[in-house]
């Protein structure tokens, strides 16, 4: 019975640590948004959103299809596959543009940030903040921010 009690206690502690990690990650993103909003005069915000995209997938006949006589009319057939993913976006009052993607582990950390052709795994809030600074410093992110600022100015 004590082995189950120890496992129960370990599970509770792991769950509590995961909740603390997620709160820590939320705080970093909140600080990021507040600083960007303050520096852009409230015109740009940074947020995390679930985005989706459709990709065209080529389906090749399987051996089972061949055995059942279910051949595609052509050697290949295509179908659309909807993919949902977590993204970091920059947005103004009219547009939302993806600047990076992220993957959050079940325990909160590590959180993996992907942008341009780079990928960083962050194991704590300091590493996350440093990586987000690198994302903001990226030339492509700079172009997005300029576009959002100019769009906001030109439409006012």
C-alpha cells in the first residue's frame, strides 16, 4: 500500500509543478505582450493562438487496397488534411500574423519555440524570455511588426 501512496504523492507533486510551470510561462508571455503594447503605443499585441492550416496530402494505394481491388483511378489520389497547431502571433486591430510556433510539454517545460529556420527548447522562464527576444529580433519578425504598424497607421 505504501508504494501506491508514494506514487500518488509523486503524481500530485508532478501535477502541481506542471501547473506552476504553465503559470510561469503565462507570466512570461503576459510580460512580452505588455512591453510590446507599451512600445507600440498599444497598436501591436503578441499572443498565443491555436491556428490551423490545410495541406494537400497524396494518398498512395496500400497493399490492402490492392487486395480488395480498391485502386485509385490514378496512381495517386489526394485529400485535404486540416492541421491545428499552437502559434505565437503579432496582431493589430485588423490583422493577425504568425511569427513562430511552439510546443508545450505536458509538464510545462520544456517549451519549444520554432521560427524562421531555428528551433529552441526552453527549460525555464529565463531561457524562454531570451528565446522570445531572439524571435522579436529576427528580420522576418521585424518585417511583420513594420507591416502591422504601417497597416494601423494607414487605416486610421
